[in-house]
């Protein structure tokens, strides 16, 4: 069965999404960053997604990271 993916972080800044992705991976959560920025204009967003089965673990880690 194919695993579905869930967004756990969005930002207008690619570097912030990269930091979150790295933090998740350092804690054993497979994460992927999708860069939806326009290459010609400074608009868009970066999204970090994780496997649906890791969603709760990822969100808890991110909440703990913000404190």
C-alpha cells in the first residue's frame, strides 16, 4: 500500500523549510521539502511534508522546537 504524505510546515522562506526538514531528519523522520518559489519572481512558498504515519511525531517535535 502506498504511503500518503502530509504537510507539516509552510514558509515563504526556503531556508526556514530546509532547517525544519533537517531537524525532522535528525530525529529519524523522513521529510521532503517542496520548493514552490517562482524562479523569476520572489514569490511562492516552501513546504515540508512527512509520511502520514509520522505526522503526530513530526508536529510534536516542531512544537517542542518552537518552545
